[in-house]
């Protein structure tokens, strides 16, 4: 009899725990959904916990907000992008998540750049499968934390929400020449402007398949570029090899010599190879202090 009484007490105790857990889960879902609705209305389908704090009750501690968000993740309504940043799963019509927004949510500071910027500005008909971003910051992807960095093209890629974000590291002094654009009523991103996008063709030609391919693109888009702005960016980049490569490319594309004088006046201690990925040739251009090793078909 004593054993049966003890079993009944134990069963009642377990039932009370299950009931409490169920009620707690329901409470978290209910309050979490209200919080989610407020965050999405204010910030769109991607937001941070710092933003959630601004729409939550003032007496809600951060630990409680994390609890709500965790409940929403477990219920399949939210997907964590990185620590403290979340995306709404299955957003309603008219609130689709643009790939650029995913990229900017993952990497900060950053600017949409290279092939992605070319496509946005209408400088190429190719639609990149990935989003390329330039950043002066250190980026650690989930795969890197596991010792298995995903680098299909020799550069780190971060995958989230079905989007591949290719990360191109640049020096802090080279993080300039970008603009803010709206890609929806609530989505604003940073992207390299046309002149900086053109400079990247010369500064990082390997991203575009090599200098010959980059020069072909530059030739096609040059009529749409502010030449003085491009030359100013070249000087601001503060890399002698890039300055001389830019001057040589522009001269060979027919740009007047007086515009190129600021680039020509920069003096290097040594010759630089025109194509950084190709072996040196016997052709020397003293005017631009470059080894003309370009093999353009």
C-alpha cells in the first residue's frame, strides 16, 4: 500500500511538471508570436535581437527575449543566421528576402561588390549564382568553426537561406566608393558605386577570370563611367601596381593622356607586372613602369 501511494505521488508530480512545461511552452509561443509580428512589421523578415529589444516591453529582460526567439526557432517560424540575427521562414507575399539582404545580415561591415555589383549596375548580362561582398573585417563562418571552410572558388563562402555569399577581403583603407540603395520598401543595402566597381576590375582581376577578361568588361562599360571619379578612386586605393595598371588600361582604351597625368606621375621603385597572375615578358613600358605581360586574345 505504501508503495502504491508513493507511485501515485510520483505520477502526480510528473504530471504537474509536464503541465507546467506545456503551459510554459504555450506562454512562450503566444508572447513570442506577438513579438515576432511586431519585429517583422518594424524591420522586415530579417532582424537582430537588438532590434527586437526596441519593440518588446520595457520590462522584458534580454534573457526572456532569447527564450521567446528560441521557441520560435524550435517551432520552425524563425531561422538563426548568426548569433543574434534571425530570418523569418516562409515570409508572406511581398516580403521576399533579397539575396543582398542575406549577405549584409551575415557580414558587417561590407558592401555588395564585384560580379554582384556589375550585375546590379547593368554592366553584365551574367547573373551571378552567388553574392559577392567586400569587407575589411574578419569573418568566421559556421564551417570555419568546425575546421571545414567552404571555399569552392578559392574564397570563403557563407551559406544561409539558400544563398551563397562569397567573401572578398580588402584592406581597411580600400573600403570606400560605395552607396546605399533600397531594394525593397524595407531593405537597404550597401553596394560599390559604378566607379568603384570599375576599379575592382583592375584591382582584383582574378575575381573576374583574369586581367584579359576584366579588361574586356572595362572596355564595354567605360562610356558609363565617370573617368575622373575612377581615376580619383585609383589614387585613393594607394597601391602602386593598381595605379599603374589602371593608367595603362585606360590609355589603351583610348582615354586622353591629360586625364591620366595624375596616375602617370606616381612613381614606383620597381617595375610591376601588368597581369599579376601571368609570368613576366620581355616587353617593358617605361611610361607606366609595367612589364607588359598581358596575353589578350
